[in-house]
């Protein structure tokens, strides 16, 4: 009996060389053509409104880039007198301004040549070579794990991300995976202990005045300026007994919102937005006991809204 039901492969072959396919380039003007002669007018209308609605945000973004460039120039002007920390800060800002630049990776390498155990230099270099040189990245992550308990969870997660990636040029890393998974569990337990201490201790217990640089303080103020309900803010540094080298801060904010639920939500949002390269806990300033105690530990507010 003849087979009168060809398979899909044969049916496609019968269509010949020309087959239906998606366009190589999607139309960029289809919807605009539907507007006809009024298209340019509507484009101008929506562009104008978009620019108006986003003008303040773009101004703030531009100002942030300008501050970063100015800080890079300031650090570079110090030449060979720059400390390792300043070299690492320069590299981080350059990467922020241009993520594709190789200059940041080179600076991290120079910093490690001066201080092979510098935590931020190790982290920055791993981020720069993670895709291009995974084997060397694992070596740096091993060094980070051995020398810096505060960064162990990050090191373990990055190492596992690489080791769980199948690569043709290496055997299945069974023992390395076992080691790093155990390390991750250990680091997660230590992190949980830190978080428990931070949240359960009194706000001003083991608190000291903040140690932010002038540049970091300016960036914090710029971020707080964007959040209209924040009227004032105080910042203290917390010493965590479970991990003394861990950078941790408590930001206490005075808010225009009266409802407790609204305050909690805004504080949670601020914790996600503020980047101090450290753990940050944001609370309504009323949680810090009396204004006198707050002033004695934190000193003057780091932010006061003027308009």
C-alpha cells in the first residue's frame, strides 16, 4: 500500500526553497503609517509630554553622572599617591559610567597587585572577568572566601553560578560543587544571624556616627531628595557583634505620612533604593527612642528637605 500521508519534513520539502518566515526586520513605521498625515504632529505631541513628565528624573540622572565624573577626575588627579581604596573607588565609578570599559578591570588588577586580599578589588575583578575567564574567577572567589567572612555568601553564590554551568573543556566539578554548596549553607546561616541581631537589637545599641565620605553622603542626599515624603534623615553605623567587619547602617527618617503601614512600606522601598555598598536598615525616626538620644549618637541630620 502506498504511503499517502507524508511526514512534516516531506511536506516542508515540497514547498520548495521559499518558505514562510518572520520578517528579518520588523516594521518600524506600520503604526505610524496608520496615522497618515497627522503622524508627525502626534509624534511631536507625545515626545513633548514624555520630556515634560520625565524632565526632573533626567536632570537628576545627569547630575548623578556629573558627580561621578567629577569624583573620578578628583581621584585621578592624585596620581600615584592614591591609596588602594581610592584606586578601587575609581574603578567602580568608571564601570558605573561605562560598563563596557576595560579600564575598570585594569584598575582592579593594579589594586590587587598592591593588596592581594583587598575585598572590593577582588569583587570588582571577578565581576569584570566572570564570563571571559571563569577559572581565574574561581581562584579569586576562593581568596575572597578565605579572607573576608563578610563577603562569603556572595562568593559562594558566584562560585556556584559558574560551577553549575556545563562547560565542554572541563569535567563535571562534583567535589567543587559539594564544597561550595556547603559553604553557601554556612554563609547563609551566618547572614541570618547578622540579620537577626540587626533587627532584634535596640536601634541605637552599638551605634556610632556614620563614616560615609563626602561623595557617598552627597549621593545619599540626592537619592533622599527624590522621595518626597522624606523630610529629614539621620544615619548611624551599627557594629554587628556576629560579624564586626560587616558594614551596616541604620537610616532614620522623618516622614510626612502618618499611617504606620504607609511608613513601613516607604521604609522598605528606601532599603531597596539606597546603595551604600552595605547593609541598610531604614526605620521611622520615632523608633530611635527620644530625639535627644538620636542627636547624641547620630548628631545632625544627614538630610533636611528645604522645599
